[in-house]
C-alpha cells in the first residue's frame, strides 16, 4: 500500500486479498433474530426446514454475509471502511456447525476518492461457495482510533 492524502491507510493494490473464518452456531440465529426480527421457520422449525429444498435448518443470509463486514472493517480496506453498495448472490445454505470463510479481492481502488470495488465470497469449509458477488466500499479516516486489534 502507498499512502496518499485520499486514502487514510494507503491505497490498496488491485489484486490484494483478505479473508477471515469463523464457525457458525445455533446461537447466531438467535442473536441475528434479536437484531433483525427475522423469525422465518427455515431458521427455527426443524420440520419446516426438513420439508424445504434446504433439508435442514439454515442460518439467515445476514449471518452468512456478516463475515464480509468484518473482513472489510478489520483487514481490507481496513478500519473506517463501510459498504456503499453490494450485489451478492446466495448460492448455497449455511447451517449451524458450518465454518465459513469470507474473502475479498480488490478489483479497483480509485485515485480521486477512497473507494474500492471488491469481489466478495463466503465459502463453507467443505469448499461450497455460499455467497458471491461484488461490493463498493468507502474508507474514511479514523483520527481517534487507537489501532488495537479487536479480532
């Protein structure tokens, strides 16, 4: 990365990648429901989920995509980064007990504004891609940020 006045932490290089992994638990469904109000039976009712195309309980899409929030805020582009827009396709379910890896790759980093375009994916430990798509992000300076690792 090179430091410029436009980029608070230095402009990310096209092709740069970052990823994070985490296990998903039943409790994640409950926590996301508290935040979102999403009480879809596919997330709670084993019999309803078994009769669906998924065959078992699945976590909410917001649980699946949340790891990408962590990747962009913690790793690349880094602290002070927020999503401006996303275009994601959910291609396979994530279930309690799965370990998922969120990955981003920089496809563009503007010179005039601290905006990056990213390819994004979330992959289960068995290699199945559960989410894929693109996102645009803005990175802002964090003058009072202490720089401690919160991971």
